[in-house]
C-alpha cells in the first residue's frame, strides 16, 4: 500500500517500509502539504492528529488516526484497519531510511561495508540502490521478530 505519515510517526514509517510498503514521511510538510500529497499521490494518510484526520475526511482523502502508543500496538491497529501482513521479507522490503526498494547483493560487494564477523555468520545481504545502506537478518532480528509477534498477539486480543 501507499502511505504518507505525519512527522510524529517516523518509527512506524520505518516499519511500513521494511514490510514492503511505499511510505512517504517528512517532518517539514505542514498539514496542508500532507493533505495535498495524500490526495495527489493517492496515499493513505496516517496521523496522530485528530484535527488533521478530520480535515482529510472532509476532503475525501483516505486517512487513519493512529491511537496506539507502542510499536506493536500501532502495527496491530494497521493490521486491523488494512489487513497488512505482519511480516518482513527483505526481498520485498524498502529501505527504512529512504523508501527505495532494496536489492539483493552478493557478499563480495559489501566486504568493506560490514564487519568481518557479520560476513562470517550471514550469507544473504540487501543493499539500498539509493542511499547504499546494507541490511541483513542479524542479531537485531530477534527484536524485530519479537515486536511482530507481540503485534500479532495484540491482533488476537482486539
Ligand atoms: Zn536507502
């Protein structure tokens, strides 16, 4: 799905990108600009701001007001509203930093970008063709999986 998020939702933006969604995010756009981009680019506006939610609704823009305060709560909410799968597959992920589709990259092309230990333990790497950031399912994935699991449990509780 295509989203645009208000300046309060940077972390959720990164999650959506990792989950493969086109998520625009800016801390410099004001309300009028957020509404204009959402309308022009047919994006769903996600916001914490109820006044902005109401303005979007009046203008016929797809909008959702995010209520949860934690990552898992917010992901569960988005599942409830949009049925977006609570999974991350780096093969379809977008760069959490810049929203560009990641590309699989051979190990020997990133030897100077990641630590030796990482090269030793992991075989699959992805790189952002735009900003050059390299990703792999390293130790930090334990936390990522735990957050997704927690979100799925919250879905069941809802
Ligand atoms: Zn990038």
